[in-house]
C-alpha cells in the first residue's frame, strides 16, 4: 500500500530560489559572472565626510544617552514605588 518510488526524479522546478542579491554567490540574470564584494563596495557612492562622521557619531552618542536616561528614570521610579508603596 505505502509504496515509495525507487528513485526520485528531478523535474527541474525551483522550489526556493537561493540566488539572493548581496550574497557572494549571487549571479545576475543577464550575466553568469559572480558579483565581487569589492567591486560592489566601490559603486555605493561618495565617501562620508568628516563633518558627517562627527554628526553621526554625536547622534549615536545622544541616542545612547537617551536610552540610558530612560532606563535610569524607570529604575528610580520603580525603587521609589517599591520603598514607598509596595513594602509598606
């Protein structure tokens, strides 16, 4: 009743295409050459200036300080709640 075929035949259909752009093995549909990561990085655009680098660094530090401030405020409020209301 539960007979399995002796051999599985490959019918050539693609179930999941693993040719994803950005991967080192990616092949363009028009050409069969593998895209080099080094060649791709040169085509990305102009390099970042020192002013932009300073601005991005400052905003990253500022975002980190905001996160630390929020966690600190929540911790202080929890401590006040626990000592003034919860443990009374």
